[in-house]
C-alpha cells in the first residue's frame, strides 16, 4: 500500500483556489482512498496508478468550471503530461471500465465502442476524479499513452485539445468546394485550424479555411497554423459574412459566439463550447456537447441519421416523441416508418422506465433511445437531461434530436436557423490521443510554432490564481501552461 501526502491548489465553487492538504492511500489492485484535510473525501476502485504531473494546460472548460454541473471543490486540470516509471505520458481523461482495465461485459457502452460515454465513468479534472494541477495524480492505468521521445513534453501537453479538434473534424467533415470557418481564434480554434489544414493536405482536398475572430493580433498566427485568411469579426463584418460558410466550427466558448456562428453558417454549426450557460433558451446545450448529440431539422430521411465518425452502424429502432408533438404528426410517423418503435411519453416518466428498458424499447443495443423528435427547444432540453440532478439523457451518445417546424409562436435565432435555414447543429467531445501525438511527432514545424507562439505563458503551480487570470484575458494569452 502506498501513502502520499501533499498540498495543492484546489478549485472552489466560487471560482477561486485554496491550498488544501490531500492524502492518497491504496494501490492499483485494490483501489484508493482519498483524504482531504484529514477527512475521508472519496474512494476509487481498482485500476488507477499513481503518477507525477509535469505540465498541465489551462483550457476554457477549466476557466468555466464553476458553471458546469459537476461537484466542487475539486483538483481540476485535464491536459496532463506526467511521468510514470520514468516515462513521459499523456493521460486520456475518461475513467471508464475499459480505461481502468476492468472487464465488464455487462456494460453495453464499453462493449459497443462508447467507452468515453460509459455511465459509470468519472472524468479527470472535470467530474470527481482529481486532476492535473497537483504534484500527484491517480490515472486509469489504460489511459496512459507514451509520448514519442522525439516530441517535447511541453508540446505534448496540447494532445487533449488537439485530439478534440480532430474529433470535431471527423464529425463535421468538409467537402471539396466548401467554405469553412473557425469562429473564436484562441486555444482550441488555432488547433482546429491546424487539424483542418492537415486533413486538407493529407487527402488532397480543396476547401477554404477562414479564421474568424475579434483578435486582430492573432491574424498572422492563424495563417501560420493553416488558415487561408483571417477575417475580423465586428458588427459590420458579421452582417457582410451572413450565410457565407458551409461549416462553422464554434470554439468561442461564448453564447454570443454561438449566435454569430448561426448567422454565418448555411449548412452546419459544429459546437465545441462547454461553458455551462443558458444559450438562446436552451439550458442543456453544454450537456448536448458532453453527450455528442446532434440537433437537426426534421425530415423523414433523417430517421436514418448516423455520425460519420461512428465505428458502429446503429439501427435507429427506438425513437422518442416528445409530448408536444401532435397526434396527427405521430400518426404520420407511424404510417411512414412502421419498422420503428415510436414512444410518446412524458420525459421524466420515460427516464424512469428506462431502468427496465425492455418495458419501453425493442431490439436495443443500448438501454436508451436512438433518436428523439421534438416540437420546441424546451423539449430538447428535457430529453438531454430529463431529471434534475441526474447527468443522464434519454438518448444514446451520438444520437440526434429532430426539431419539427410546427409554426407555433415566434422562433428564436436557434429555432429559425434549424427549421427555416436547415442548419444542422453538431457537437463533439474527446478524440484519439494516439492520432494527435502522431500528428505532432510528424510535423516539427507545427511543434515549433506551438512551443514558441501558441504557448504564451508558463506559471508554477503556486501561481495558479494569476495563471487563470491571464488565461481568461484573451488580449494577453493563448495557451497558459502550469508547470508542476
């Protein structure tokens, strides 16, 4: 049994940091007990190993952490480079059964390639599992990925956000002739530009990459990292750019940024923001991103919707219908698609029934609905999180919500964009770390730009409060790194 005592800066519910004493006691085989200021704080089961973080980046999720629906206080930080058995590693963030090396054939999520959505997972530095802004870290043993010896550990610290950028690209893949924009030129936006540029070059494609943002001083760096042009966003230019792009990747982390993305897009808005705030009447948009759910205009062909990036080809057998959908619409659905099990019910009642899925679902691979059809955004909210305090949806991860054009009431910009313009809202979360490391290792010129220009500030852990202030100030920083 190992016993580790240390002090670290812990994030509080008001967004401040306090120095707190921790003790980790246990071992990989039997699990760990975590003590906070001498009191029992939490327990982790088997499958976690102890390592020493070396670097941990600050991202928008960290800055907005107090708005997210996960318990606080917590040691946060999830963009981790650490040392394990004298080897530099990056750490994937989802502590699922698979990540912990636990064979659990009863978990349909881990069994069907959705281990990053395992309902029993906790998440490094975000949901319960103590994170990387700390001298010590407990990480799922299968989440450690060796960093190539030719790659700087400092540069490797951006593996997690680069992997997230690559996942967004897989979900909303540009086609030849597309005009693509990245909105919000900052930490994630610049990496997404690089991912788009690399994808275009690798596959011999022809689409335009526009960096769109309010930070003129980042125009040169945007183009160095792969953009064809930089467009300054203000009130005048936003009107001129309306409906100019086939795909808009919104990395702004701002409700106003999402509104701009809807104005700029004519086909797809890919949402990467997890700011935890209400956006255009939707309170659960952040959870929609966490669950990687799409919000689409209704059409009968979309009942066959599949994520491009999904390895498993799902049969959309079970479709939930919100109570606001009229009886006549329900009858049309049943008549048009008799092979589908349509269920119309109160969202909370349906959620309770899913605890015995055979009572409500047919021929299901996951104990959740494949899709949902709603008549308004409030119903979409209730599908994403039907019960307060339960971080679970009625829908399977990477499912879709179809929004009917009912003509009732005056639509807001989000509803209008979906049902009148036909804009699809995509979302995504985690990506493949190994793929991100390979890209970094194979592109030394990109690594040089990252180390010299993208990582703008480095702070020791004891100055984390100052580091967060700098990270939140877009005029001073891009990526702020904590050196443990």
